[in-house]
């Protein structure tokens, strides 16, 4: 195949952008619709008529040791309880029942390390290791209700650890492997974790960083933390403290091979996952077993139209985020799916590694972040063109709204125009996907998450009055409880109510995102409420301006912030990454400003454009606009070690200094 950039594809995408109005739709391909799990739009009406019956029917797909007495206990909103009286076990639902059904030989995980290491792990093998680790955790003094911290990279042991915890009823507190050791300590302290599972060292782009020794530097003085279990992954030397530290493989070797799954109340805590707070301490999102498992199992099956006997599914996220919890671990394994698990960056050892993996494993479903797609646009279509992507039949996006240009590129270059795209909106707090197309039913609009799923109720409310908006922009809310919703903030029930339910009352969940409802009742999530720029009285979402900038043919990616301006209140500052090796000049700046003026209005044109080879992103791909505001306004940055590439901030500071010198 040719390795030259596909200029015809790029030209076609750019010319088509002008025609992408709200009314343009992409229907499901007829052959896809014909074989889809859900293809009758009546499912929306069916679920709306009796949402409790809808969710109860989905819960029936799980294995229960004891069936529930009450589907929803709502007498004390917003502290809802689902499937009250029922008992089940997440580990049993993800592993035992599949082995008992005779499919233990099916591959659960195709794991690939960045240096080419490979492990294919069957359901039977995964169950055996989970049972041994569960036994070992018990031998280390862990009992039902004890919190276990997990700080591991994308290696199979992270999945084993999560399922071993859920097997014995020990809530896990997973910390993303890219976080600093200080962030780990903070989360262990808040959750009062009794044991931490970590690793000797972790690989990243050909280098190995020590992990255990860095953890040791900050982990002293936590009275609740009694044990640290260390996985030998990279052979990195590390100090082991006698009486506290033990090696993972050694405690497995001594453990009983059998450990029955504990029947747990449906409302028993499954995990705590801390979200990062920019000004306050992180929020400990608490999810429980029965409702969460019902939500992720149903949404994974329907949104991705999963056929577990033939699909190979790849969620290119990290287990340390909720996307990994729900759609790498619990959802796929509960549905007996075969998944790909990749320990590495999307551009190492080369910029075509994703497409190589899709060809290698015959991936049929790909779920990734729009930021990753935009990076691939920048690198050029020659990389996917080197590989056979014909196994793909469905594409998904997660993490932030996807701009139309990236949507079209994904559709054309990766999906070959034959793969429906499910643009999913949800949160750590929601546990599972809330708003998305159903691939066999929904006509999609590039950039819109379209409609709430059956059984989910969303509205756009006017900001001051709280009245529903039939068409226009306002605050996104969820108006009825759903099974996978967070139950509280761990040990902070008052903060839970204040954060999510104080504004509109205990029965209306405030999402924290702004959204637009179009004439067809499609929802367009346009970013956090805080991500709004006010220019001369015009309130603009940063996502709206970024989408307009990226519509310029030379632009790969953009991030927008508001900066104080004497004349307009706020001025728009845009950090822009160009495609390939293009270099920005005054002509490009004027072209970008003209594109924004054409798409939004002259008032939305960026006052300053700063060229950037990359943008500050977490390893999950989210752009950290807060850090861009900090450097634009000259504030101290603090800890940037959680970024995918911390050096980006230094480069941007240099660029801003140069620009200010030019302006002075």
C-alpha cells in the first residue's frame, strides 16, 4: 500500500465540512442494521413507558445468588438504591459463569507490551489467577469491606487485581499509572486503604521508570496501610520493607487455588475512583455492585452491538480511568468478550502501532478518544494505509465531544465509510454510557452524541429559570435515577448533595456540562460549564470555537481559553497544532480567523494564536485547559507529572514568552 499522504481524502473532508449542518445525518449501513442487536426504534418508547421494568430485564442477564425484592428504593433521594435484597458477585459474573458455560477456552485478553511481548489469556486462565490472588489477599489480612489500592500500568495483573478484590468484597481504589506517587498517597490516605498493589517499574516509550521506590518515598506514615504487594514486571530493582512488602508472584505461589466468590449485597461497594480536583481535594466516586454491573453490561452489549462469539473489541483507554473500569474490565468480561489490551502509547514504537494491532488481532470494534484521532490526523493517513483495517465494523469515541472534521476522518480513513460511529457521552459519576447513538437505529450527526439511551432521561435546562429547553443551549441534567449512578462521594455525603443535587433538587442530577438541543431533539454536549468564554457579552463554549478552528484545512488540533481583555471582557487565545510538518505564518493566522468568523461570527475570532507542536494532555487524552490558562496568565504550574508529556508545558511557556516579546 502507498505510504504517501492521501491528499484527495483530505481535500474531500475539507470540502464536505461546509455542508455539515445540523440536518445532515449518516444512517446506519443497511447490512449493519439488518444484523444489529437493537434495530427497532420502539425500544426507546418501551423503556420510557416503564424504565424500572427495562432495567430489571437487563439485570436479569446477570447471575444472582439471590434475586432482588425491590428494583429501586427511592424514598431518600438522592441516595438511591437499586435491586435491593439481591446478592451477586462481579468477579463471578465476569469469569465463573463463562467457564461453567463451557467457554473457558475463549480468549479474554490479547495483551501486548510496547516492546512486542504478547500474552493471550483465556477466561479459564484468568479465573485461576483471580482465585489465587483473592486467596492471597485474604491471607494478607484483607476482608470484606477493606479498601485495596491498585497502582499498576496496563498489564494483565491490573485486571486480575480488580477482579480478585471484587471476588472477596474488598472495594478497590485504582490510581492511574501516570499519576505521581504523591497523588497515590493522597488517594490511599483519603480511602484508608489497607493494602496497595503496585509494580517494580513501568515502561513508557522505550524507557523504564521506577515505581515502587517512588511510592516508598511518600507512603510512610499512613496508619491504615499495612501491606504493599509488588508485581515484578520489568525487573527494576526496588527496596522491600520486611513485614510490609511482599512480591505478587510469591504470595500467589503460597495461596490456595480455590476461593469461592462471595455473595454480596447489590449495594455493596464495588470500587472508589477519585476524580482530580483542580482547586479542591479529589472526589471519591463510589460505585456499588448490582446497579453498576447492570449498567455497564447492558451498555457495552448494545452500544457496541457486541457479538462476543466473533468480535474482537479494543478500548484504547487506561484501566486507571472510569472508561477502563467500565469498558476494559467489567463490561467486556461480563459479556464474555475477547479484548485487546495495549501497554503503550499510540505513537510508539511507531505512529502506526494502533493500526498494526488492529490488523494483528482482527479488531472489529475500536473505542478511543477524539484527541487520539486528531493526533492520527496530524501524523497523516499514510500510517493506517499500511495496514488492513477491513476487520473493523464499529467505531466509538469517548472522553470529550468530537469535532466534525475528526469524525469524518475517522469515518472515511479508519472506518472505510462502512462503520457506524458511536459518539458516547458519560462520566466517572454515571458509571456507564448515558447519551450515544444506537448503531443499528440512530442516524448520526458528526459532533452530536444524539439521544439518551433507552432507560436514561436527560434534559437541557435554562440556566436561570431551570425550565426545559426544547431547542437551544443550557445546562445538561439527568432527571431520573439510573442503575450505574454513583451512590455518594466516599465519606462525604454532604459534598455529594452539594456538588450534584443542590441546584435543581434531589431528583435532578446536575451534570456540570453545557449542552445544546437541536430542532431534532439531538443533544450536542459542548463542554464543562466552566469552559465558557464571554467575549463582549457573547457566551461561547471553548469546544465550539475549537471545532471551528479545526475546520481550517491546515489545523490538526486546537485548544481555546479565555484571557482577560480590557476591551471585550475576555479575549480568545488559541493554542494550535498544524498538520504534518506545516509551519504557521501570518497567512495561516488570518485563514484561521476567517474560518472562525465564517462558522461562528467575527466576535469569536481568536485574538492570539500560539503555535504548538502538542498540547498538554493526560495519558487518557484529555486536554488540560486549566494548565493553558495558568501559563497564559503567568501563574505557577505546580505538578505536571500526570501529563502524557510534561515537556510540552516548557515548550509552550517558551512560545508564549516569544509571542509576548514580539507584541511588546
